[in-house]
C-alpha cells in the first residue's frame, strides 16, 4: 500500500472503531476495504449492511468510486432499488449491489475515503 492509502485505511479504522473491517492490499498500491454492520436506512431490509470499496493507488487524487452493499439487501416495500443502485454485482467474491455516487468535484485537500463513505451512507439513508 502507498503511504497515503495506508493512512486512509487507518482513518477508516479509527472512524468506524467497533466495526469489523477487512482490508486486502491491491497489487498497484491500493486497498480493498469492507466495513461491516453499517446502518443504511429504514428503506432497506436489512437496515444494516457491509459496505465495500477500493482505495486506488492514486489516492488522495482519485475519487473512491463505486461502493458496494450486501447483495441480499432489498427495499422494505418490495419496490425497485433507488436510481444509482444496481443489483447483480460482485464485491470480493460476494454477491453485491453497486452504489454509484461519483464525486465530480473530488478535492484531494478535503475529500477522504471516510468523508466519501459518510456521504454514501447519508445518501442511502435518505432514499
């Protein structure tokens, strides 16, 4: 892992202390992270999920995109998943939903892996 990616991993660990976090190094210097038992909102069943994402070796100059949820997550009302959430994906050999929330104005001076995860969680909770 690059030093910047390693620092981001530690920031995720500190911010989500108490949550199980899996980290797998990526061959180019990035890291695959999966954070477990995160609340994703009352519209979903279950209302908690793991969330996975790749911090690329270009971090902090590159957006963290996309994020993934447990593929077993469904809408409580049985309706369609929100726009920007796609079923039938895979994350680290697990069935997954892909959450596509790109940050068009990513700023490496202020945006971090933690702030992006928080934004994705906040967006899910408003759906």
